C-alpha cells in the first residue's frame, strides 16, 4: 500500500455575540419558542429592506486583527443563491468578491512543534434557520429563529495534515474569539461549527487530491473521528481502483462513518451577484484605529504576564488562561486577596475537579471571585482547615453559599483550644493501646491512624498540623 498524506482545510462558522441580528432588530438569544425571534426582514418577506448591524462589522474586524489579517477597507455584500427549506429568501447574504478580512494566520503548537495555519479570508454573512426532523410524525419542521443571526466564516488555507493540528487550530481560534468577546463559541448551541474539507494524496505529490466536505461539525471529538474516518475511506476508494467524488458528506458519529449528501457545489453554482439592497462598506482609518484600541489582551500575552507579574509557573498560567472565564476569575480574586498561587491552586485542582464531575465547561462557571477570596481569607486566619475549606468550596461552587455565613451556621470554625485538643489526643491514645505500642515499636504508620482518630473526634475542626505535633509529643512521652 502506498503512503498517503492528508490535506485539510476548515471553514469555521462563528455566531457573533451581538444582541440583535445582522440586518434587523430581532433578538439573537438562543432558544425561545420556534419562530418567535423573527420578523418580515429576517424571513425574507417581499418589500423588506435590510439595515446592516454596525457591531457585526466591528466584531469581524476585531477577529481579523487578532488573526493577523489584512482588513479590506472597501468591501461589499453578495447574494449567494440556493434553495433550502430553512432559507426563506432562497438566497443568503454573504461576501464572495470582497470579504472583510484576508491573508492572515495563527500559530499552533503540537507534539511536532510550532506551525502557522494560514487564514485565506474571513467574511460576514447571515445564518439560515434550522430544520427539525420529527420521526414520530414522519415530517420535517422548520424554525426560523436562527435566520439572520450574524456569522463570520473563517476560511483556512489547506495547511493542516492531521487531526491533532485541526484540533489545535480550532482550540486556538476558539480562545481568540472568546477573549475578544465576539462570540461565546458554545459548540453545543451551534455558536461555533466547522466544515471539514479533506483530501488525500501520495506522500511527495504536489497535486491536491479530490476533496470532500463534511458540514456543521460541532464537537472536537467528533471532528477528530470524522477526519480519521474520511481519510481511511478515501484511501480505500483509491486503493481499490476507484475515484474520490467531490461531494458534501454527513458524518454520523454514532455509526462512525460518513454518508454522501449531495455533489459539492462550486461558486458558479450559487450564481453570486452583488447584493443590491446594501451599499458597499468603507472602513475609515479612524474607525479601524478605534477598534484596534479596544483589542483586549489575548491568551499568549496573558500567559507571559502571569508568569512575571504573579510569579506562577508556566504550567499554572497555561491551565488558567485556557478558558477566559477562569482567567477573569483568577485576576479578580487576586485583586481582592493578593495571593496568586493560592488562587491558582483552587482553580486548577478543586474547580477543574468539580467542572469534570458536573460535566460543565469553564465558561459556565458562576463562581464569584469575592467568595473565593473570602474562603482563602478564612484559611489564612486559621478559622478553618483545608479539609473543611474543600467542603465549603464545593458548596460555593454548587450552591453559591457565602463562605463565612456557611462556616458559622454549620459550626465549622476551627477549635483553637489547645487544652481541649491535648485532652482529646490523650483520650485517643488511651483508647488505642495497640496503635501506641506499634508506633513505639517502630511502626510509623500507626501514628497516622491516631491522628485520623483525633481529627474524627474533633469533627475535622482542628489544625491537622497541630494535631500531628501533639500526637507525636504525647506518644514520645509514653516511651
């Protein structure tokens, strides 16, 4: 069998975080009853005219600047004509000839090192509606709420060769967009979805193979499996003497295979022509500079700053900045308590554990920085130990309790009475003569049992360090 190389390019569709749609005043809010977030404009009623949402343009420009693109100072919209049931106008307003951003790229890092993935263009367009297949009634329903929701489509160059590179590119792109605030990128809600253009060719060949497109992928795991599955399928077709057909395919993640949907259209099939209801767009130097001045600190710069300003390890900085919400919580909490490493530890360990347990994404966090800072303060003041702190943190995470009130209500404040603690230690030693004898006979582990029994007797409301010292002193006194 010959050696083959995979060639992959992506078209990433990103729903923008504007409050209203691209050409009308309807809400972009996710959900809602079917066909309640639409009007005559976004449903394409005759005689209606679109009005461009300025925020859409600013978000598109911000995305272009952050990905190293050239901004097209004079751009325009075009009509992309095709008929689908979820596209009520039978055309989509998009950009073909003069997209707003061109010739950019972002750097990714994989096990094979760093690599720049080129961005061919970023263009603005409107989203279509959503078809809902009802197997019970054996019919297809259409919800037009999503019609007219503003999108940017980020078209990469065919620079990726593996699923690992694709996922690294998508993760980097997702973080850039979230840090910019141009999209929440919630893949489960369709805010970020990717079309995979994939072909194979013999290693060393300069000529591209015939590509297929798998549309609307909205899970990193599914994307990785789809790439692997389609690569194998195309190689099998070639090896058995067949020819790969240029077509659009649907990936079925449950069956771990793809199915042909339709032959792949080219630009001429869409009969593009300039959108007659929208004037061309001129982007002035002043407007461009204003958008540049609002660009936030992105992840790469933030990571470096965390290492120097907060003196935390590169590993910590990478984990915390891996989600904008985590980075925001970190900075706000540190601003209150001025304990960066302590805050970092709570976010990296307990927060990540609870996110995994509750199957939440970091962007869904409702953890209030003031409450995390208050919890850290309770530990520093010696009012609670770390075992109790973990219990309290979980309550903050899940129920948004006030840590100080919770500790008081549940009687979790640490016992500071050394006399009571010493008395408890002696009582535990008296009740466990065999463990005392084991320790005195050289079995160090026996002390751990006695410390545990003391903490249990104190209902966890003692300083473990102090208990360790007292138990050891009491044992040595019995030699």
